[in-house]
C-alpha cells in the first residue's frame, strides 16, 4: 500500500509522517517554517498582475461566460515579462483561444496579444460527428496514415467558433514524412484547418574546417557525441537512432559523405546556436528550458526537417551524396524548434520558414567563419549545390531564386519556402540596410533607402516579438509584434529602432495595422492590444504594481491600484503570499515556500491540508468592496490526492462572507494549476471575508494549493 506522507518539522527535527488504512496518525507540531520572504521578483509581479487582469475579464480578451484561463510561467527578456495563457470553454481546450500579456518588471501591462477576435458565446459542446468519423476524414489527407490521438476542442480561429475534433496523424505527404494536426468540424465533417509539424528545410553539408570544437560526453573510456549540458542534444545515426561513440574524442574524417563527419558539422552548429541564444537573446537552450532535440544524420532524402522530437539531416544530389548539416541548415531546423517552443507554436500563414532562416543567419554571424567555410552571408544552403541550382533561398533579394521580395495577399496561402521571401527581405533591410558597405544591394518595394541597425538588435526584436506570438500568427501580426518589441526594448531612449522596423516592413509591402503601436521618444506608454479588431488600450492601472519600501532590507508591499471608492484596481493585500502572512489569517504553516508543492508564481503559496490525517486548515482575509463596483474574485488552485475513485473524502470550501462560492474535493484533483473566477458584484458596498476552509479525513492525503489571488474591481 502506498502511504501518504508530508514532510514536517517537529521540535526542530524533520519527521516523515505516514499513515495507512486503519493506522491514521494524529500529528502535532508546525509544518516546515518558511524563511523570511525576499523582495517580490519581476516574475512574481508579472504573474500576479496578469492573473488579476485576466480575472477582471477585459473585453479585448474576448471572454465568454464559460471560458476559463490557464496561465503559463512568465518568460523574461530584456526587461519585460511575457505571460502566455491558454483558454478552455466548458472544459474543452480552445484552439486559437491563446493570448500573451506583456508587463514591465513592475507588473504594469505594456501590451496584449490576442489570437481570438470573436467571443465564443454559448457554444454547444455536443458533437454530431463521431470521433471515428472525424479520424477517417483526417487520415484521408495522408498516405499510409496512423492516428496519434484525437481530442474534442473548440476551434476559435476565424469569424465563427466551431466545435471540432482535433486529430494528429502520421503518414506520407507530398514532401515525404508528414505529421499533421487536423481540425474537423464536429457537426459537418468539414476540415477547418491543418497544421504540419514536420517543418522541412534543405541546405548544404558545408564544412566548417578542421578541428572545430565539440562538447562531448565521456563515460569511462568511451566518448559520445552527446552534449554534456544541453538536455537531449546529441548526434545519431538515423539508421538506428544510436549516438555516435568511440574510444577517442576525435571525430569525422573531413569527407562530407561520411555520417560521422555530418554529425561533426551538425553538432558544432547546434552548440554554437545554443551559445548565441544565451549570449544574444538570454534564452536557455532551444526549448527555453536548457534543452534541444537529437540530431539524426542519414535521412534517405534530399531534405532535412524538424518534427517536434528530432532533427533529421538528409543529403544533397552529389555523387556520392553529402550530408547537409551545415551551419545555416542545421540552425534553421533548430530554429523551427525555437519557434515551436515560444507562445503560439510554429508560426503560420507563410512565416515559419522566414523565422527559421533568421536563426540560421544569426548563427552564421555568431560563429563568423572565414572563407571558404560557411561565412555569414544572407543566403541559405550556399556552400553546396544541393540540386544543381546554387543557394535555395536568397534573403537580401529573394527574387534571385524565384521567391517574392514583397508581401501580397497571396503570401499566407503560398508554398511555405517561397513565402519566406518578404520576411527574409525585411530581416536584411532592418539589420544591414538596403546598401551596406561591402554588402549586396537590396531593392525595396517602395524605392526607399535604409540604414541597418545590426544583426543582434534585429534578432532581439524578432525574438521578443515571438514571445508575443499567438496561434493566429501572420506577417501582419508580426509587423505589430516587432514594432511593440522594438518599443519595449529601445523606446525608453528614442524611436530609432522602432522607426527602422516600421520602415523595413513598409519597404516589403506589409501594410500598417490598426493595432500597431506608436513611438514618440522617451519612456514608452502602454500600447493597444493586438487583435484582429483592436479595442481600447489596456492600461497599467489594470494591474497591481510592486512598490518597495525605502529600507533596502525590508520586504516590499504590493499596493493595489486605484483609490478606495473607485471601481478599479486589485483589492487583496499580499495576493501571491510573497510578503509574509499579513493581511491573511491562516493556520500555522499554510503559507510556505517549500518545493514539494511548487508555487504558481514566485516562491510562496498557500498549501492547505496534505497530511493524510484528520486535519482542518483555514486561510482568510477581509476586504471592502466599494458600492456600485463590479468585483471579481480569482485564484489559482492545484489539487492532488492519494485518494482514488469518485467518493468525496477531503474538501476545500471557498466562501465570501456567508455566501459559499464553491466546494472542491479529492475528486477534482488534476495536474497543474487551474484559474478559478467568481463574480462578487452582489456584495458591493460591504466588507466581506474571503475564506478557504480545507478539511481532510483520517487517511490518504489531499493537498489544496492556492496562489496568485486577486479581487479585481471594474
């Protein structure tokens, strides 16, 4: 029998207390004492502020009554915090319901990027089409298909939200191996959308010269082509997915048709790209969490691709074939992985290959190899004659390889490699200008002239734009996101970079959007939301601001915005539990910073119960709600349990004064935190006590973990 347990301190010593059926043990003594809280971090400020804002359900988020929101961890970049959210409707995941909120380090909202442009309303979630019938439709799109999985979702990309079966299938498509997610209307059987996860690229096996440095792993007397610090990054033989290993740490023979040599090129490029991400962009690995994906050399195709779990490297058409793991090709494929692991997933509407090309280009500039190797140049696959026609893409003048230089309405539905043209052209004009000294001249679509701002600044702007990306990405959205990124990064000192971004988009015919921010120099002000139909701007007063006390050693306090009697701001004190206990009243040990139950944001949370014995924990705070105001209570709740089945044993009751808002139990246990919201407008004009009351029975633990609370007025 699995014994429930919780780590406690009793008399200053650690005690592991376990109980089983019929052996429940009453435990006295406090839980682990929390250390003194430290200053509220920018991360915690962003998490708390955005939670409060989302709980108020502003119109620009397109909320419906049955929508719930799932907050993801904030990503920090260049003085801003990017907090991504997903949406559910009546318990179903919403495809296209995602959004990103951008705050500064004080928690003030700077920008809202919202995929959805229409509220879902009251949509029926009962399908007419069976799952099996939807899978038959999805499988018809590929040859020799297999179904990976299906899920009933709400599809919200477009003018009319629809109930859909979302099925992922594997098989063979027009370009070889394919893995697609296909949304099929659950009422009519029509295909609403498809997303290809195998993102193909092609390039060269361009050598990087002899004696390139590689970080490998040694185990005893055996060396392997596995990076010792980047999780999952290794180079393998595609024939058997086995990592190359040997008794010496000298790799390859300089012949590009040799697989081990192909792995030298590929691993060298990937490790350099990871360093570029850290040093230029502050990103931890390709996946943002210190990891990447295995590289497999030996694909029997004139191609290379990333599919969400690996990078496959094929060959060119030389005789003998040469493996194509050059810097720009490999970094391009890893670039797809970076794109896939920023909000919104792989970029859409013809932008995905452009985004990946930019990471390939940046890695070439970071390494800065001399001729005749893979020099930084703004062409893709230039050092090998892949199919007898030279580079496969030209970034400074895409028309030289038959791709469009300028954006048009046909781009979003065009062939994905060709549609990289306008974005690549924009990247060159922004970084280099149209006629850089010693570099090729780039024609513009409006006969304009440009001075470049440099490769590093260009990549910082693009990457920070990607942190605002949603599932509705397009060139039109990227114009707005890059303008906002430039403003966030450089607007405090002027508008040079912002104006350069704007001029470069104008020069490739990507038109201005109604959601585009403006820049007038000096400290930037909050910008309008970025949706298809922009609404009035969110302002910084929608979210709480962290104000440190004058003493550098004192704990800061969270000051709700707005004044008493005004219908704005967040009213709970210490909403994320980061500044001690007050003004909460809680059972000893409820507010803690232990790691057994991680906080939703910051370090502290309120952990009720979890003992596996008869126990009651409480947490409460009194708050005044001004008359005439709309008031929304929100909090994030995580429940885990050692109980099983559908019988309620342990309960958490949430009340506002004498009103019971909800009761949760061990039956509601689920992975992760879930945002809960309640309308308290009927209590306006009163002072009420918000209370969480957790009651646990005599055996098998259930933990109720509360964090990032808010009572928001509007």
